[in-house]
C-alpha cells in the first residue's frame, strides 16, 4: 500500500461533530459528494463521520491488527477524496463506493506481500452478489460466507440457482427439465435468490458472538434486514434492538453487507 496512517493524520482520527456546520449534517450523501467536488472540505468531513465506522468494521475483517486496519481506512478515504476532487467518485451510494475502494486496497496489499487466502471456488456466483460492489466483492472473507450460504440451501434452490446464474438457461428450458411451468420457474428463482441473500447474512451473524438469550433474535436478523420478517416479527425485533446493544451492533454490521446485495 502506498501510504500509512502517519501520512493522513486528519483522516485517522474521528472528526469532532461539534465543529461541523449544522447545515452540512442535514444534507444527503449525494449532496455532500457534489459539494466536495466543488471544493468544500467540511462536506467531506461529514461524509467521513458518517461512514468511518463501516469502513473500520470491514477493514478489521481483513487486517492483522488495529494499525493496519486504520491504514486501510485512511488510504481508502484519501482515494475517494482524490476521485471527488478530480470530478469523479461515487454517483449514487457513497458508502458502497468507499467499501469497494477499501476492498481493492486489501486485495492490492495481499498481492504485494504475496499473501494468499485459500477459498473455495464460488466465482460462478460472484455476479449475483458483486454487481454493485465490484469484482472484488467476494474475495477472502466474502467467499467463505457465500460458500456456506450456498451449502445451507435446499437442493431445489441450488438447482434453480445453477440453472439461472451459472448456465443462464431460459425459463422454458428449466420448466421442461424440472417439470413445472415457466411462471413457477420465475417464482422459484426469485425465492431461491432471496434465500441465498438471507443465508449470506445469516452465515455472517453465525460467526459472531452473542448470548443464548439473543439467539432467537440473531437467527431472525437476516430476514429482518431484508424486510421479510412480517409486521409482528418486525415490531418484536425493533423492541429488542431498542434495549440490546449487542444485537444492535450485529444489525448494523449486516446492514453494511446488505447494502452490497442486489434488491
């Protein structure tokens, strides 16, 4: 990597929100990015405040220590700032763009140091997850999540995903092979893809520590984050999150992952 935390002192620390223009905090990310393109540094400070936590959480998944994670985060913000100043940068989601840059930095660092992480070959499914997050979206940690998520699905769902994603078969062809109607193929494919997204988030949650008391809620967080829990279940979850700091942190983490998944 081309720089260290010492090269970016203004980005490694947490900017003081009290010194940020109140009007700036009311603007959307898209409005802030345009202000940065026009030379407004306060606007970028607000973007840093909003998204530093997500970047640190992601960097910590890949870095060997806190200092390396901070270095990744600092360099990622610097690269985004440089892109914005040159008139480029994110056109929609600032956070997704930032995390893409961060993932690329992790990959560059691993390549430059000759470090390799053994992962199963699930590249055929990469487009399903990585379209909004760039071609590096399932590298390292994400490959493991996707592999476990795929393995957790039923044979019927894995079959339909293989037919649609891997082999790009038409609904009529799949219908003949599976003995169902083309409309049923479309419905089954939709459910399988949504199931894969929820399984991906669930695997991430299963790798996190939580109390036995929270297990019931943690097992339902993936569905909740995807808006699939239902009215009563969602209200129950909201009440729990209001009082449970651990589950709130987990919900925030998978919220970052969820932003990288197609709707």
